[in-house]
């Protein structure tokens, strides 16, 4: 893998300057310690402790409208040797239009998405071990909001492995004043393996989530304050009997930040969202298993110990409560990000301190 990456980078840098050409690079590094206690069979007590390093190198042309980048993601658990590591390739083309349109194709970092996917669509555990979107993504990003559509080809069919992909739509727009309207839609498909065993059938999972929000950021003494509420509707089927299982519930979220302190709350009430989870787990249902309960509350208390445009060092306490048990997680995470644009302004201390880097987890 290292040899073909070197060959790609050499090819990129050897392209003649037919238009304004610039070398682009970035390094995204993170460390996470997450200790989980008080779980059940689907969310067992366990500890995640790992580092992740994702360097990228590429070129941009025509003032950044066309970008081609490649790199790797090195996932390494904290052990005495190199056992358990994964090295995943990253290689993508991105088109950036002055009108706000962006189209990306290839193996692209999930951090290119405008916002982190909600945990009822994409769980923490998947976020740890599947950092890339493998497919194509189109985005419209404006000052008033955004819309993005993506297809993630999560698993290719082999003799023993089942084909799996998901298609998603995420959007959020300012309507008037603090009022915002948005939502999420995700379709997940789990097909058969090439030499499928008897009893193996195609499965579908459709989740629809319209949301209404109030964003009071910069309208109070807090640095940010936002409240969202909406419905979640899921439709799932195992094509063995072709019968759709329809579930629905109410979801509300709130997030507030004051200087280095942050509070996040999520509350769900309704039918369990993943009726087929016991059969296929996260191959079909990509969200956090906690949402397969009638009631669920997650409360995060986070201290951003170091926070600026290129680093976020955070410590969090996370409380999970359902109608029959409570989980308690403790987490320390650190993300460091630098690219060619940040490097150019490395001596502008006031600017570097004026913003926040988004945590990956």
C-alpha cells in the first residue's frame, strides 16, 4: 500500500501547470479513551483506547475548484505491539463551485460532511472504525444552511460477505430569526452473500427524521444554544416474508456551550427503532443500540480543556438512561488538525484562538 501511495503522490506532483496549481496537504490525528460501564448485551461494558492518524496530500487547480487528494487512515489500539491495527486508504476527487456546490467522489473522510451524523443514524462505535465514506457525495452549502446527499458503499459482496450500502440525505436551513428546519433520511440495504446460505435474505432499513430547531447562538450570554425536536419513523423488512415493520417515536436534542463547558442532551420516546437488530446488528441498523428501547436519554457533560482552530482536548461524562437500565461512560479525547491553509496563518495567534475545532467523537 505504501508503494502505490508514493506513486500516486509522485504522479500528482508531476502534472504540468496547465492552470493555477497548488499542493494541498493535511494531517488529522486523534486519541480516544472511552470507558463504558453499566451496559447490557447490546452495549456491553468495554474500553476503547486508540489513536488515529490520517495524513493527506494532493493538488488543487483553478483556485481550488478541482482537488485530488490521497492518503491513509491508520487506526491503532493502545497495546504493547502493533496487533489490532487497521490501515485504510483515502483517495478522492472534490469539486468546489463558487456558488456553494461541492461534489466529492472516492474514499473520502467523513469529516467532509457538514455535521456529524446523529447517533440514531451512525453510532459511536462505527464512527471509530469506519472513518471514511466510500462512494459519492453532493453538497449545497450556503450561509443560511446546507443540504447533502451521499451514498456510502459499506461492504462489497464476496462468497461469504454480504453486500451493504447506505444512502443518506441531511439538511438544515434557517427559516427566520432563530427558527430552523431540517432533517435526515437514510436508507440502508443489506443483500445476500454470493454463496448465501439457506435462510439468508435481503433486508431494508429506511429512517425518516424531520426536525424543527431554535438556534439562539450569539443571542444569549452563552456561546451557543440550540434546541431541536422532531419525529423518527423507521420502516424495516426482511424479504423472507416481505412484511414491513413500522416504528415511530419523538426525538428532542439540546446543546449549549459557555466558553470551555458544553452540555448535550438527547431524549427519545416511542417504539424501539431497530426491530431487526437482533438478526443483523450494525450490518443493517447503523445507529446506537440504545435507541432500540422505548425510552432513552443521553446526557453529555464536556470540558474542552484546550480548544482552538487546530486542537480540541476534551474530557466528558456521559449518562445513558433507558426504561430498565443506566449506562455511564467516561471519555477523554484529543483531536489535532493542521493543513496548508492553517499553516499559512500559523503566526496569527488572535485568529487561531478565535475559533473551535470540531471533535471527531
